[in-house]
């Protein structure tokens, strides 16, 4: 189509290609009036190489597309930033009062909040306190204490930990992090182990 | 076979393409008013988009609503921008809808066969007002609380069904957290459902009948000039939409929507309290009515008056002359102009006039 146009002499040539057109290969070799006419007929301004730059129409199309793209970026950027939730204030909790002294009877347990996550405070049959994170290392369910079997058990996938927090059966890959427990006055205070 | 052909064969794109190619917009001295429906639609789109974003952080309970909006405004990146644009766009949208409605009225575009288009448009307008009213309460601040109190009290003044309606709206006898939850439900579920359905009908009818040409223009038998909807009219539409988007960004940046104080049911109403501007003319009317008129309570009279006026306004296609010409048509044009004047003057009075007492 385009080639046919270029060869037809005498007719003002309208470049068909969207972005640019190629000069007929021989036109740039011709000299004198033919070359001038070839240039004139080629329509849009060319620089140097004989390859015309864009037509004005194509340039404007490009300009509009670019402006639209920039506008879209201006609209989308705030939206994307908005979708990312702001960072919650860093949970710098290292120490909490988990329970009152006589709240947890021997052979039972309590889930308490520890920085935005649950912790588990266990009182063994002999009255000792132990505390761990209550977040199962497998898929994050909250664990519980089973006094009869003397294990910490996760109901979701039957994971078991012993009373030192070691993963002893089921899918959990790692032990539970253990916390220090101190009884201060009538409060049971749980804190992260030194160095943790 | 190109993707385009593949889709064309399966989605019936030809008929859509045909429709797009065929659609024409008449060009005459009133063509300007054709842009306002599209403008309203654009601003509605902005409302949908920003509304969806707001729901991601908003919590509809009396304990958390105010705090969640405050969190949104202060902690979330660009939260202030999204909320301010939502509030400003709501106001501009109702403004655009009003311009669209009054121009449609005064150009008598509701004449046969477009009566149902007018009715659906009125339904959309009422839905817009309901959106505005229900959305206003959601931040659970002082102004919102008392605006809702007054608004639902007015509803209670409706003869016969009033008290029932007010209870239905409030979800009880008082404005409580229950009201907030209820309004949230209206705002994000019930109203959008109706809006989508009625808007679909409205837009379909506009395509079905084509643009209305005012009787005066038709009679003068001006050579009916037209422009293609795509791309000629649409591109002009887009220029307007870009301007609106720019205006929204400017308004949101210069005048971010305030949050105010948290609602306290046991605090007195703050001084200078007034409703959103689009309810202002009704508010001003009620404020200026004496307490007893002709043996009726002033407020009840006002409410009944608004109701009747609204009904007449809605059924005007059936009252006006179908030809759009003659004395009857001129009477209705005059009434429309009068209504417009009344609304403008009474809206301005809210902001310029000194309140009585």
C-alpha cells in the first residue's frame, strides 16, 4: 500500500505509517529539483538521514498518551501508597503482667497479650510457672496446655511441644520461644529472656 | 484470527461498535447543558473509587468510627487526600446533578417520549441526597451527630408515617451506635444497589432515545448540526472531567475536610450548626416559618409543602404541554425558573443572612 503510494509520481504523497515513513531509497541520491520536490512531497520535516520524523498528528498522539500516562501515575501513586497500611507502632513490649498470683491454678494455663501477640502462661501441677509465646511455629495458631499429657498442644494440626517448648511431635518446625517468669508481689510478670 | 476478532465473534461487539458509531449529539446553542449528566456520572465514579478505598480503613461503630477516620486522616498515606476528595466530590456531584436537573427541566427534555428518563433521574437525585445524608454521619463527629438528629426529626414530622420512618432510619428512638451501623449499611450496600439499577435504566434510556432537542431549536428548523459522540463529544467531556479532577485535587489540598470533635450525645449542639449546603434551602425555609401557620405547626406545614412540591416536580412531564410550546409550557417554564430562584436565594440566605432570633 505504502510502497505503491511512494512510486506513484505526481500525486502528493501522504505517509501512511503511524509513527514515521521511510523515504523512497533512491530519493536521497537524486540531486537538484527532483530532490527538492521529493523533500517537499515527503511532507513532514526531516533531519539529516532522509528518514522523516513523526508527523504532527503522531507527535500529538504521543504527547497526549504521555500526558495521560503521567496523569494516571499521579492518580495511582497516592492510591497505591494508601493501600499499604501504615506501620503499627513497634511493639517494644519486653515485660508484661501476665496474671495475678492466684489466678492460674496448678495444672492450668492462661493466654495473655504480649506486645500484639498471645503468650501462654502455664502453671504445672507442682505449682511452677512457665511462659512461652503462644504462636505455634507451624502456621501460627494459638497453642494450649494439656495438663493430662503434660504437653503444649496446637489444635490446628496436632503439633506438640514439651514443657520446655521443644517441638516433640507433629508438624511444628521449631521450638516455642520461652519467656522468663517472675512472681513479684501478687503479680506474675513475664518478660523476654535476656538476649532474646 | 486476532484477539479482537475472537472477542468480536463471542461478545457481539459489532452491535456495540455500531451503537458507538451511530451515537450523535445535536449541536445548537444549548449544547453546553448536555455535558452535565456526564459530569455527574464522572463524579459518581470518583465517589465509587474513593468510597471503596475509605471502606478499607473505616470501622462502623460508635466506639471506633471517629478514631478510624482520625487514623485515616493522620496515619495512612494520602488518607487525608482520599477522604477530602470523597467529601468534596460528593458536594460537587450533587451540584452537577442539580445543574443537570434544572437544565433538563428548563429545556423541557422530559417531554414525550422521555418521561421515564426524567422519573429515573429524579429517583437518582433522591438517592444522591440519601447518599449525602447517610454519609455525613459516618465520621461520627459533633456536626454529623446533630445534623442527623435534626434530619431524622424532620422525618418524624411527616404526617402519619413520620414517627415510624424516623425509628426505621435511626434503628431506635435515639441516634446511637445502632444508627451509625444502620447508616453505614445504607451508604455502602442498600443505596449503591438501587443506584446501580436506576442508573442503568437512566443511561439505557438516554442511549435509547438519543439526546433531546429543545422545542425552540426544533421549531426554528435550524439545520440540525450534529457531532459524533465518539470521539468528538467524549473528548470534550473528558476535558470537563479533567478540570473537575483538578478542582477536586485543589480543593482537597487547600481545604482538607475537617474531622471536628467526636460526637457526644450529652453535649449541647454547637453554635452555628447547619446542614450541608444542598439541604440549606429547606433548612432556611423551616427556620423562617413561624411556629404556627393557619392552625398548623409551621414545621409540619413546611414538610408537607416540600413533599407536595417534590411530587409536582417529579410528575411535571405529565402536567406540562407535550409539544413544549404554548401558554401551558410557558407557565411551567416560569414555575421552574421560580423554583430555581427560590432554591438559590434560600441557599444563599443560609450563608449570608443573619439567622432569625
